[in-house]
C-alpha cells in the first residue's frame, strides 16, 4: 500500500469529485496576463516593422529590371518599354563566371536601356555607316535601342565611342524582363568579343535556366483546361474523408483488428524474406569476415549477418506486438470505444470538421504578411550609382576616379573620357543599414514562427473546448451547448490568448534553435570533421526529440486550459501528471490512433491519386463526351495538384478527429478519477466504455436525481 501511495504522489494526486463541475468552466478569468501583454506588444512591433518595410522597401527591383540610370523598365516613364537590352551582353560572360552574373541580376559593365521589344534579327554597324547620323542608322530603320536623349544629328562613330548606342544587335527573346540572345545566335567579329564556344555555351545554359516563358504558358494552359477536374478530385477527397470517419463510427473494432493483423502480416513476411536471404547467403559462405568493414553500405546486402540482424529485429517486433495484443487487449478495446465516441462527437458537431479552414486562412495571412515584409525589407537599401567607362585604361580617362559615387540625374559630360557614365551598381548593404535590416529580418522570422504556432494552438484549444463540452454532457441531446465551437472560440480568445502565446513561444524558441543548428551544420559540412559531424547530429537529434515532446505537452495542456481555464504551467503539469498515471493507456491509444489516421490518409490520398492518374492519362474509357479527360501538355501537373490538395484536406479532417480523440481520452481519465458511478457521482463515459471496464451507472443519462 505504501508503494502505491508513493507512486500516486510521484505523479500527483488523482482528481477529486467536484459537485459543481459540468464540463468546461464557464466562470473563468484571464490567464498568463504578462505573456499576453508581451505577445500583443510583439505583434504591435511586428506591425511597425511591416510599416517601416513598406515605407522604405522597393520590391520593384525584384520584379522589374533596371537600366543604366537605375530607372525601372515597364514602370513610370518606361511603362511602354518593359524589356532591358544589354549593349554588349558578352561582357557579362567575359568578366566573371556565368553563375555569378545570374546571381547578381545580370548587372554587367555595359550600358543597359529599356526597350519596347527585343531585337529580332542580327545586325552590326558597318564601317561605311560610321560617318552617318544616328537618326539615319538607328531611328529611321526602327532600331530604337540607343540611350534616351541621343540627338538625331550625332555622328554614329561618336555615339559608339561614348557607348550611347549599341554597335551590334543579336536576335533575342525576353526572359525575366531581359533581352537575352537566342541559342542559335553567333557573336559578331568585333574587338573585345571572342567567338569562343564557351561564351555561347554559357549563354545557352543561362537561357535554358531563365527562359521559362514557354513552360509557364503551357502550365497555365493545363490549369485552364483541368481546374474544374482538380476541384472534382478535391471533392472526392472530401467525401472519402467523411466516409472514413463514418466508417470508424460503424466498424471501428473490425477496422482496427484488420490494421493490426496487417502489420503482423507485413512483419511476418519480412521475417520470411530475411530468412530466405540469410539462408542463401549462408550456403554461399558470404560473411562479413570475408568482406571486411567498408563505407559502401550497399555491399552489406550481400553478407549473411545483415539479414540475420534484420531477422532478429523483425522477430522481436513481431513478438512485442503479439504480447501487446495478448496482455493489452483490454486497453485496445478502450481505444476502439474512444474512437467510436470521437466519431459520434464529430457527427454531433459537424462544424468542427470545417474549422481547419479558419486555421488555414489565419496561417496563410501570417505567411503572406511575413513574406511581403521580408521582401520589402530586403529591398529597402539605398541605390548606389558609380562612374563607369568602357575603356577606363585610356590615357584620357586617367584623371577620372572610376567607381566613385555620382548623381544619375546629372550624367557627366567629359569628352576626354569616351563613354563615361553614371550607372546603377547595387543597393547599399553595409554598415548601419545592413545591421538594421538583419535585425529586422530576425524579428520577422521570430514573428513568423510565433504567430504560426499561436494560430495552431488556438485551433487545438478551440476544438478541445468544443469536444469537452460533448463528453461532459450527461444527456447528449440536452446538455450540449447550442453553438459549442463558437462558444469555445470566443472563450479561448477572451481568456487564454496569453496561455496560448506562452506555449507557442516555448515551441518557437526550440524551432529557432533547430533552424540555427541547421544553418551551422550547412556551414560546417565542407569541413568533413567526423567528430564535429557526430556532435552536430547528436544536437540535432536532441532538439528534434525536445520539439516533439513540447508539441505533445502543449497539445494536452491546451485541452486542460479549454476545460478548466487555468494558466499554461498549471495545465501542462496537470495534463502531464494525469497521463503519467495512465501511461500504458496513453501509449496504446496513441499508437492505435496513429495507425488509423495513417491508414485514413493513405486511403484518401492514394485513392485520389490513382483516380487522377487514370483520368488525366485518358485510361478511363466510356465516360461520354462530357467526362473526357482534357488534352494536356503535362498530365502529371493536375495529378500532383490533386494529390497535394487531397493530402491537405485529409490532414485537416483527421487532425480534427485526432484532437477529438485526445480530448475525450483526457476527459475519460478524469472521469474515472472523479466519479464512481453512484447516484451522486455517475460516470459521463458512454455505455460501451462502462461495459469494457465492468462498471455501471446507478443514475441514467439525464436523471434528475443526480445531486446538484
């Protein structure tokens, strides 16, 4: 007896009967007020960061190319000139690596001008045209590719020397707003331009990676042809999810039995396969002593010890599962009964099945706000302009200090240095500006994680409050609130914003630590230090386990908050102690539920995927003209979208069902501790659970004799 008391005290004392308890507490007060204030101040600061980013940011530099003066193509005065033309795009390739050029946005040391259309034919200025006027060679021939403001009567030779007009044109196609040469274009034979094949290969590779216009058009056409069929596939996923939950209500027991027998069968086949492989290799004498230790993991498939170890592991797992079925059959029956009750609860409150849409919208708002803020912050630096000349080594340019700051609105006039211009270089990213932007981006990342985790916590707490009101209703037809989901939502927002923020903050700090650790791991990956790699893997594993534990603890803490209205720490402690007092039931229910939900997701996603594949590939015949599969460029595109959408739908439905099971389970455990089935203290659990436990209620559901 003494040992039992010690065990009870180690995991807290069981809950006592409370005659005033009628499910989720109505009269409650605000919890974790300090954390609530901190969270609201943080959100206010997050809004201020967004306003600052919006005021100083300029995302057009990511969306639109810029000419030599820093003006955007396709915007403002250049609205009718959406494309950027490089006078000598080969200078991009000759001066640096092609990948570096692409990463720097193709800011090449050559004049760049906004044009209404890209050149369609190859053209080079001939020698006899040097003495002619710019208007005769360029403007009258519809070659409007000179810099703005070049006079009509300027000699062509002078415009070329000052880099005011291009000396050649290549047939080009627009890619990401830039005129890039076509694959079959040939470099002209001009000074400073080599016809080396590596240049053409670099341009070809750049075009292959950037010229996604045709692919994007085909993808858009496929979506236009198949969007309604994708919606049909998503509707099928919705119906399958609802049917599976209904199936759990009707045949949960046989379904769980089939799944468990299926796992046993898979393990049995694995044991048989390992034995056959082991026997063959044993007869051949293939042993690890002959092969030795090697880093080639595939070589271990050809030694008998590998299959022997796999055989032993699978046999142990098979034995453990069989022993669980024998000794834990009672708890498995409890898990099945709770699954049935969860299905009934969802059936009574169908609105809960669509609450994931609210969570999805809130998550989308958080992600979009962070993405826009990060984009504006990344483009909030000041543009830098520097002096540049095509031939800075000329004696006439020695007095000019190149790469010094200049004013793009006042282009330099210096006839002694041909082609001297004030061109856009980049955005400032050093000094105080860089540090401020970095700090604000860190603030934004923290805001993203915290708000996402808070939204998920809100959904869990709201659903827990709704399902708890179902369990603690002695008469399901009369005692359940009229709008349990709305009541739980308002109650959670009003009283427990701080508690949700507290739990979300703890999880956020762990996730941020994991992100930092992943970043450090990527930086150290090139070192190839086995000791450092081992330590890093251990840290990553520990943080992963910690994150999983915190998610589990938070989930149950939110259930206790929804029921009793206490602060986060007290709720987490009570939930943990309650679970530890019933650890075996927790493990059994968790595994049975995970197996069922995995099977349900597999059924929904696999069914939709198979149907989509057969339909969009035209393998389903005889459906009539109204149900023919559309003609597609990439049939895999709507299939993948349908599968992804089916997974999102199934995950949303089954996450609600899983939350319902967890809530009812905690309520069931408390029901066992609070009540004894007497007239004054009847059980709230369903009749099926009473029969499994060998208990009964002296008071019938809704009996008015129950002590008030």
